[in-house]
C-alpha cells in the first residue's frame, strides 16, 4: 500500500493474484461519537478501480476510542457497501449506516 497524506491518496496495487483479498483501514485516529448519537455515520471515497479488482467499503463501531483490537466485544460491524466494479473513470463510493 502506498500513501500520500498531503494529497489524501491511498494506492493499493493488487497485482495479478486473483485469489487474494486486500483489507486496510484508515490510519487516522478513531473519532468519538456524540453521546446518544449512534447512527448517521457515512464513509465516502473517490476511487479508481482497475480491471480485475472490486471494492467494498464498511465501518465498525468501537466501544471507545482507546480500546485495542481483540476480545471483549470492543468493535461491532456497522455494515458494508454494495460492490463497486472496475472502471477507467473515477467513482464516488459511499457507505452509510442509515
């Protein structure tokens, strides 16, 4: 994976291994949700998907912003988007939990 933080770009060269699934997440800190507001989160990305690749986005909720990954029920999947297909053009990929 290659990143350019100043340009807000993440590039994931998937190569020719059709049997691999790539998974990555934002390196930014986990934001805290306002108390009592547990819905209404949206993730958006402007993507260019190469031939042979597919994209699906999702998000998790964490019990709090400092709990590490692991046991104890600290993260819960909010859901995932539909699949986005390859295109020579840029696409807006969006997932919301509403």
